């Protein structure tokens, strides 16, 4: 199975957020830098995942990305199909 770059980045963002549970919520810029992908591409992925209800993105001081309960319970197959 071949994944698109968008799907690959989306899965990697979700995995990174799952590992970051309990620590300070990373920002989109931090996630993009850690994964070595362009910020604009990561921002589009985060916006789509937020629209699907898989993560919560807060702006400003104390903001960042966190997984929702739907994001924790989602299966890989359903994520790839979306």
C-alpha cells in the first residue's frame, strides 16, 4: 500500500501527539521541525485533523496540539480512509 505524503504526515503527527501525552502540548511549528516537514504542509494536516475532531489546537500562550478522545480511539484504517 502506498500512502500519500499528506496521509504519512497526518499519521506521524498523531503518533507524535500520542507520545507527548502528559507533557507540554507541542505547537505545529515544533511538530513540523521535529518531523522535518514544511510548516505550511504540517499546518494543513493539523487543520484537517482538527476538522475531523481527532485533535484540538489552541492558539496563543499556553496553546498547542492535544489529542481528543476520538483521536486516541481512531483506528489506522479509518484514518487512512479519511
